[in-house]
C-alpha cells in the first residue's frame, strides 16, 4: 500500500453527512402553523381587536406658554472654549477674546411619534432527543399563534422572546444520520486515514523514508481519530431528534422624529443626539393628531406620521400603545467679531453643544 492513493475501505452502512435542515415534507403540519416558515418577512397577521379603539375627536392640544430658550454671553463663550479645546488644531485665544455682537435665539420644535407593536412568527426547530417527556399532539391541540401566553416587557421596550409552542413536539429518527447516530467522516471519506501531507502519499521524501508517516504514505485521520466516522452533529449520537414549533415574539418601539428645517445654516442632523425640554406628552392605545398648535407644520406632520404608522404596522403587527411628544430644543446663533472680522457659531441642545462652519484660527470647515 506504500505510496498508493487507496488508503482503505469504509463502512457503507454509515451514511454521509447531509444538510442539517430536514427535507421538505419531513414533518406534518401543526394546526394554525401550516406552511409557516417564520421570520420577519412572513409574520402572522394579528387578530382583530376585541374592540375598535377610536381616538377622541376634536381634541385640542393644550399648549403651555413656551419661552424660547436662549443662552447668555458667558454660557456661549464657555461652550465655545470647551469646543475648540477639544480640537487640537484650534487655539482658544479667539474664543476668549472675541466680542459678541448679537445672540439670536431660534424656536425649534421636535415632534416624536412612538408606536409600540408586537409581531409573531414561527418556524420548526430541532434538538437531540434526550428521552424526556414529549409534549406532543397527544396532549391536545397547539394554541394558535396569538393565543400562546408570553410575558410582555415594559411598554416601549424592544425585546425578542422565543417560545416553544405547547403540544407541537414530535420525535423522528435523525434526518442527518438516518438514525444511526454517526456519519461518515468527510475529511477521510470514511477510511480513517489520509494521505501524508509531507510525502504526498509516496512514503519517501528527499530520497529518504518519510519520518512523518514512517514510510506508509498515510496517517491516521485527526478529524475522526482513525474511526472513519464521527458522532452525528445533529442528534449528538442519540439517533433521534426532537422537532418543535418555535414562536418568535418581537416587541418593537417604532419611532419617527421630525424637526422643521428653520435654520439653513445649521445642519439638522446635529439635533439627532441633542436633548430638549419636553413640554407635551400624549399617550394612548391610539393617539389623535395634534390640533390647535401654533406651528401648523407640526399639526400636519402629526397627522401624516400617525396615518403612516397605522398603515405600515397594523397589517403585520398588533399595535399595543402609541405616544407622541413635543420638545423645545434650544438653539442660539451667536454673532461675534475678532480682529475686525465677523463670525458666528451655534449653541444647541440642553447640553450646550457647539457647531460652527469657520473659526478665526482656521478657515477649515468643521
């Protein structure tokens, strides 16, 4: 056998390893879950609600007197000094010695709509069968997808739970090893030995007997330790597999945020991480669009986003709660002079963040 490619025979009774997923038609349908593959693209349609909640019509939003926030010269200067000190190529000398010309506060409203939904989908799962009690159809019909009890998280909290559907379990011989508990080693094709990588199966290297394989031209397969087979990776040698329907329950807080573009020199994306002062919150199973607010654009956006959320989510998810809120986000444009030239910067958010396009010590855009 020295130097030959044929390394030995293999047991034909040991099957080759197959794909881990069961073949089509391997499992019977479970009532209420027929043909359902699961996953986000194919969720269960939610059941109709026990009642149709209707938002209160002609509800006028009570808008308190809101004072446009502004910052003082000292606050604006401190904010700019901290900002330029965080940029290694900028000197804080202009920030400390500038002369303010005007502080112009701008009214910025941020509208936020949250629609809290629950989505359910399912799919077959399997695991090695360990001879525990089988919760199968013999114990009754499986509850329908939306009747499976779950422990819901706090409202407006994202979470995913995976639940085994009661009475959906069934035991079958392993579909990978055909119930034998082991599969043919794919590394050595079931022979238990592999061609020596040093002498390429010749038994000799550099006109000498190969010291790696002792001249045999082959070595014991490390993947199967020379057995020619490995423990089945699916049933783990138990020969049987437990199949069950797994229900995936997804709670998600779907959020839409709108800020009117009222300041062309200030990029709106800066508001993304800026905090504001909340002065209006409306929460209900379904909220009604804001009415009577002085800024008509906010009213229009509230109507549009509420309709969009209901159209987008109600067909595939159960709407559990909605919440809309209004914030006043501080934004002040500070105009100042330094060395005879006029510049400006913005102080925004309750954190007094800074944005500026130019700074006296550099003409670079930040």
